[in-house]
């Protein structure tokens, strides 16, 4: 019985020492830069699509989101879309986390 317990302890100790060498807990999905930039963006409202955004009050490539109305009329719901180039991400890897930062210029 002592012999079995001794072998079990030796095996457990060896596994505890060798395991971190052979089994990696985290791997990088790809060698990517810290920031993946937007490849394309646009927004659409009831009047049409704006593939290059809109020059709104001197701010180029503005994306409008929400419900827009002004003195000229009712533009309806506006939706924006962003496309990112993920070609550098290897498909066999799992992305563990991602963050999207959106900066708001103006709220009306």
C-alpha cells in the first residue's frame, strides 16, 4: 500500500512540474497590432446610403446613428455599420477578448 501511495505521489509531482512546460494556458490568436482599424464605414437613413459618411457641421466622415430630424424634414432612423479587416486573425485560434471604443462628437 505504501508503495502505491509513493508511486502516486511521484507521478503527481512529476505531472505538476512537467505540465506547465507542455500545456500552454494562453496563446495569441495572431501577431496583430494593438488596434485593428476600421476598413470601411457607412450609415443609412430613410433618404439613402452614405458610404463615405457625411460632412456634418465641418466634421468629415460623420456617422449618424439614431433618429434624425431638423428644419428641413424628418430623416427617420439612421443606422451605421463598420467593417474591420480581420485577415490577420488565424481561423483556428479563439479570440479571447475584444473592445470597441466609439467616440461621440455631438448628441442632439
